[in-house]
């Protein structure tokens, strides 16, 4: 009897570990609101980026408004290496970053230490 219980508990733990590492976790996504000839998305920086995946419309000038609520220095810079952007994010201040949307594709952005990531989709 004890063996069966141990076996069941073991299987539940293994299942949980598999779910934790390989399961699909929900990621906050956003598509920019396009008005006239520009588009913008507000991004909250707090233990990561929210939204974490942003879709922009090609050829429409785009601005991402980052606001860092997080006090840690880990997230105090944001880097878009494909665009040559490396900006400081002062805490509780909105920092607007212009994005060149002329080339469609998927681009990563990261914190200054490359620990937290976000994704930009231009199409
Ligand atoms: Cu970092």
C-alpha cells in the first residue's frame, strides 16, 4: 500500500515539474493602437515587461512608452540591439522610445544585462 502511495506522489511531482518547465505559460501580448499616422504601446516594467510581446504595424511610426515601476537596477536600461537603442529607464517616469518600423520581422529587446526579454513583431 505504502509503495502505491509513494508511486502516485512521485508521478504527481514529475507531472508538476514537466508542466512547470515545458507547459505553455501565458504571455501578455499587445497590438499597437494605430491612430492616423502613428502607433504606440505602453509597457510596464515591473519584474519583467508587460506586455512582453508587442505587434507593430509596418511603416507606421511607432513609440513604445516604458514606465519602470521596479526599484531594482536590473531593469534600469532597455536595449533593442537590432535598432542600436540602449536607453535608461528612470523609475516611475515614462520613457518614450521610437521604433523604426520599416523592416518587418521579429526583434528581441532585453534589460541591460540581457536577463529579461521582450519581443517586437513588425508586420
Ligand atoms: Cu537585468
